[in-house]
């Protein structure tokens, strides 16, 4: 399969063909369906390792490939980031407690296309501040997606996210960003979740990338633990993240990873996907 199909912009961003959207829809649908399915298993007393084992089995049963198993030595089909873990949390033997919030991030490969998405889950009932953080983070993502259209810039996306989160007195993590994808896991551009309007590369129809803001209740600074994967908030404040893979269309954005079951938002079944 030719991963170099389509042209590159001067910023090195691939412009995909119309037919490529179908491949991304299929990959994105599987990744999202796995997260729909895991929702019923997130509960106090369950280990993150048990959740990851289920995800691994479902990816294999679907005839797909996990993009993360073996990626730079990573051994799991998901990243599961609990409470003050910002991203890249490693599944393990620790049991979830009532009120824990967690991001589960899954990337699958279907027919050579990468489907990448993450969303928040709750073990039991969240605290009011945790529920508010998840709501603002979800809505920040959607504000970023609303900014996507040909002729806009990546700075417009970052500004929309940053302005919304900071208006709610929360902070945007700077140390991690979204990325291009398609027939590869990570490609240009880096999609920053903060920025100034009118800056950065100009969006064109056919660009594929993730938007995945990480929002903290406290300060934005993070640190990576000794395992070289787990990123946490330096001030131990709660962090949340939502991620969609999208494609730029003639009029805006197509979300490749919507929840068919309406479960993208953990506490609001009618949330927009």
C-alpha cells in the first residue's frame, strides 16, 4: 500500500485524495467502537491492566492491528491515564477507585489506515470539579474542530481551544500536541492546542490530523516519570483529554472517530460528537 499517495504542502503536510476518507472512516469507527464497548467495564475495583487486555482482545477479534503495541517498545493496546496523569499512562495492576477519572487512548490500523481517538471515563461518580474539567475539555475540543475549514490556520485551532479553556480558569498543556496521520501513525503537522489566530500552516481540504487537547485544573506544566512514558501534572492537579481524528473537507471538518453509541462524553449521553 502506497503511504506516499497524494501531494505534500510546503510545510510537509500530506493532502489526501477523496477516496482516502473512506479508509479513515473505517479505521476511526473501529477505534471509537472499542471505546464505546469498554465504557461498561470501567468501574471501581477494576484494574487498568484488565481494561487493556479487553481492548487487546477486541482489536485482534476485529482483524485489526494495534498501532501502539511495539511502538518504541510500548507493550499495550491502549494508554490509560488516571486523574493527574496527563497522557501515556501505562496499564497495570492498580485498581480504580470511586471517583477516578481516566482517559483511554486507542489507535488501530485497518487496511493500512490509522484510527486514533481517546475520551474520558469515570469509575463511579466524579467529583463536581472533575465533572466540570471533563466538560470544559470536551467543549474545548469541539471549539477547536469548529475552527477547522480550508483557509483557516492551525493557529486558529489552537487559539479557539486556549481561549475557551482559559476563560474557564483552566490551563492548556503545552508539552504534547495533536499530529497528522493517515497511512502513518504520526506525521506533520504538530497540532498545538494553543496559539494566535492567523498563524501557522494554512488548512487545505484533504489534510488528516488529530486534535487532542489536554486541559488541567491547575497549572499547565508536566513531567515524565522514570518509565519514560507516563506524563503527569507537576502540581498534581487533575487533567483531562479528548481526542478525535478529523479530515478537512471543502466546508469544514469530518470527524472520523464519532461515537456510534453516543458515548463520547462520559457524563452526558447527548453530547455532540
